[in-house]
C-alpha cells in the first residue's frame, strides 16, 4: 500500500510590504491562483446558466425541510440479496443485453466508493489505475494539466509548462463543465482523468467557464506524450549581487527527491549563499518524497506534518533528514496552485521559521489517500486522514498563508514579469521588510 498526498481558521491579517526606504505600495491584497487565474473558491461568480440540465450559480441559496425526519428506510437494515436481485434483473431484462459482467462488477464497486462523497476517494478500474501510476512515474499521454475539484466543480489546477494544454490556451482555475460534450456534474477526479487523457494525436474538447468571460469557451487540445521534468535549478542573483540557489519543483514524483539532492549539491558548489524554492502550481505527489525534501531544512526527529485520522487520532510524520540547509536564508514561492505535498513542505518550513513564504495563499488540499492494488490491476484510492502542519494548522480546505502577499497577474505572466520572484530576491537582500502589524487592505 503506497501513500501519497492529495486536498476556516480565522484569517490572519495580510502583512504590509515595505522597502527599506520607501513603501512598497503596488501590491494588491487580492489572492490569485497558480501562475495566472483567480481564486474563485473565494471570489468567483459563475453566470446563472443552465448547462446539461442543471444550474450553475454563484449566489447562495437555502435548503428547506432541514428539520424533517429522515425517511424510515435511511436508518433501517437492508438485505444484501437486493444487490443480487438487481444484478439478475439487469442481466435478464435490460433491453440491450447481454451486459458484460465485468462492467457491472466494476461499476458496482465504483458506485460504492463514490457514495462516500469524497472527490479524492475512488475505485480505479485496471486501465485507469495504470494511467494513474504512469502519471506519478513522470511520463504519460494526455494534455498535460493537473485537475481538481473546487466547490464541487471540476477545475484546472495548472497546465504544465510547454504542454498541449498550455499551448491550446487552457488556464489555471478554468472550470471544466464538459469533456467532449460529457457533463462533468458530480464527476470524480479519476473518471475525469480517464476521459481527458488518451492516445497521442487525438483531440479532446473541454468546455470551460473562465472568470471574466461572458460565455463558455470550447478549447480543443491535441494529446501528446507528456514528460514531466520535476526539478530545474539555476543560480540567480539578488539586486546586491548575492548568489541564490533557485530550485523549481513542478511535482513531488518518484524521482524528485534525488533530483533536488543533486540540484542542491550543484548550487552549493557554485557558491549559493541562500535559496529560493519555487513550488508555485505544484500539485503535490508522494508523501515520502515531501519528507525527504523537507528534511534538507528540518532536522531528523522533528515533525514535518501530522496525520489526523478518524476519532481525532493524530500521528506525527517525522523528518529523517540532515537539515543541512537550516542555516541558509530561504524563501519559498507559493500560489493557489501549490497543493498537497507542496503545502506540507511550505507549511513545515514556515512553522519552524526556516523560510519566508512569498506569493499567494495555497490551494488547501491536505488529505491522505491509501492506494491498495488488487490482483486484476485495479486499485482503491481511499482518503484515510487529513494533514496538519507541525503547529497544528489544518491544510485541507484552508491552505497556507504566505508571509508576504505578492500578486502575479495574467498580464504579468504572459509578458514574462515575475513580481513574486523579484520580491523573494529583494527579501533575501533585506530590501523588503515584512510588517506583521499592518494590513495590505490599506495599500
């Protein structure tokens, strides 16, 4: 069984940003998601439009009849014989029989797990389980985009750099309403992945809602082989000329730990005096890889993350690392696309005061899934716990607040401007002061 990571405390005041000599007055207090889109989990309003027989609306309503007694069948025992009666009736009376028994079997198991109501728990049929494993290994055929569920709507977390999805114009926080005309209401993640992925050279059409656009958009994307290079690194310089080791992680895949270790050694040999770790739009991956990488800053034996199981049972996940970079000034870049393992990494370094976080509030996907493989190639992915940071802050549904809020707009992204990275470099030069007592609401 392999474990991997997936996704309201009172919001602290957003810190005001100052230069050493004058007010840094250009930062807007609005949170933006990933490298570009908007955090519509907080702010968006989808037009009141009927799509596929149901209505999307940004307005809140009420549920009537909440005080009514539940129907008697809800609390009564049932006989498993009903399952077999339905099975036999379908096989004997369905108009287009025969129905493949394997499809009935897998469909029944999928329905059982779907009934839990957790978007990250799923039964994966053999072909889907194989696709899932390929994704975590770092190479697969598809469009190259991470997806998730936000406010019960299928949502693009982030298109991968240079991917078919990015080239076709798909944006972070696009809400996917249809996949090749299939209505995505109540779809689970794994079904969505299976529908979007496909053979190289074939096309999939996503119908999306995008914040600020008056109409839904159909985006045709030609699938290709997606190779994920999870780590890149280089030496950057602060305005004062200090060498900074810059590490960009796009995923926490099976090879990410060894790639980060190699990058750190190379950057140190090239004179890095401080570090910037960029986990913007990084949707996460394996827990053990997050532990390994966090261990470069957090010493062995210290808590990296806490797992909260049912009945409030809490188990700490301890570092086994050397903490070799604990004395190096470090900044971690986060945004609304930083999820799961990225939030574990950023949250641990923030809690221990080992790094300052710059950017925007993270996604808030802090749950633990167990992956159980069965002899036929199918798998059960089941949420078994939720994450807490070392100081006990819940990640799931809340995210990680940066120490320094810096917005990066769509226009800045498309023009190559990166005010978040610029702010990190200035912070390492002590040219920016984080004033915790004043709010950016006044900027």
